[in-house]
């Protein structure tokens, strides 16, 4: 069986794009969610992610050719190799508890079991004062109008931190100028990872309204209204699932930032007084070869500064 890979709509204003180059070769195996090509639209270069898995049979578009949305750009032949399936692992079993075994079996969204070694991943954690988020939330919500949520504040702070530490904004080991922010939306059946394209161009109000629109569309089954292509960074709000001591392996080839619900802990103030404060635990995980723990730590430190000081 053959499958067509088409040029998706990567932004609301996009009508066409220029092919900048292929990232794979004919005859190579292509995984679902893997970048196959790069295109330029609106002076921004973005990857095209495969929605299918198989062997690349043919490229239909040449480099520097202008392509319209919906055009078939490549043909993929279904791989006859059988996938290993498991009925015993739940969709969110790619969440790993601290202190668990090094070799971990985890399952991605299409029920395929992947074996990974935990040593292949970098996990860097940091606790950030929740009061900074609450203060920014209060400042944003004028006249008691509760439109901006704590999650909005965190997402916007992440975008600002990615601007300052752009090396973290990468896909398949390629750093991108455009920030395409994926975030998790859970339904009763499955977890979805919609993407906010060119998120750095949105102010916090637009970011908030667009996020709410996407969540509403997904939970009402209107997936055709949602973009799932080309994430360059992923956020997972574990606090929404009631978790406070777990982190997540990236389910896409991006860095993944997970964070918990607020945890009450004793903290020391600037006056050396011990008080009970609320902290969020953030964990940045990555399997990108060009990212090391120093970069991850720098990102989390910058995120903390943005939340509490900027």
C-alpha cells in the first residue's frame, strides 16, 4: 500500500511554501512524526513531518519549487515489517517515575512499543516558586477578568526562554528559529499533542485564546480544526493529571518540558526565615544529540528568572 505525504497548512496565513530541501533519501525508512523535508513560508523555514510510516518511494517536488497547500510532495510505501504491539501498556506509560529502572519500555500514541535506554536521555529538574506565576497571572487579569491561566503564564514564559536559549528549540537535532509549541491535551480515549505554530509571534492574550480554542476543538472531536505538524518544543502539564513527582520521555523528536501541580514545601526567605511556600517542579528531558545538561540547566534557570523576576 502507498501513502501520499502532502504539504500541510503550517500557519493561518500560509497558502504556499518553497521547498528548501529533503532531509531523507529515496529508499530510506521513514517513521511517523519524523521530518522528511524543510520548506520556507513567510521567511520562516519549517520542517514537514511525516504522518505515515514506511519506505520512501518517490519525491514529487524539486528544491526551490513553490508548492501549494494540499499538494502531494512524496510517496511512501508501507513497510511490511510487523510492529510489536502490546495490549498491556497504557497510552501514557511513557511517563516514568523517579528511581525506576534504567531500561524502560514505553508506548507512543499510535500504540507502538519502543524500547529505550534511559541513559540516552537527559533529565534536568528545577523547582520554581509558584508565587511568581500567581503574581503575573494577577497582573494580566485586569478588573477581575479571569482569562489568563497559570498554564498560559508558563507557556508564555517558556516561549520567552526559548528565545533566549534557542539551542533548545530543535527537532531531530536541527535548531529552528521558529518556535512551534506542542502541548498535551488529554481526552478519555487518548492524549493529543496539538501545535501552536510560530508561537513567538503571539502575545499572551492571543496565546491564551488560541490554546483554549484548540482544547475546545479537540475535546469536541473537531481534530480537523487543529494543527499537529512540526513541533519544535513540547510542554506537558502533569499537574493537570494530578501528578507531582513524575516526568515524561519525549514522544516526539523535540525537547519536552513537564511540570507538576504546586507542592507545599518549607523554603528559606531572603531574611533567612523558614516559611511554607508553593513550588512547581519542572523537568526538561531531551534525547537530542546536540543538547547537553548544561544547556538544559541554562534553560531552566532562565525560565525561573522570567517567571520570578522579568
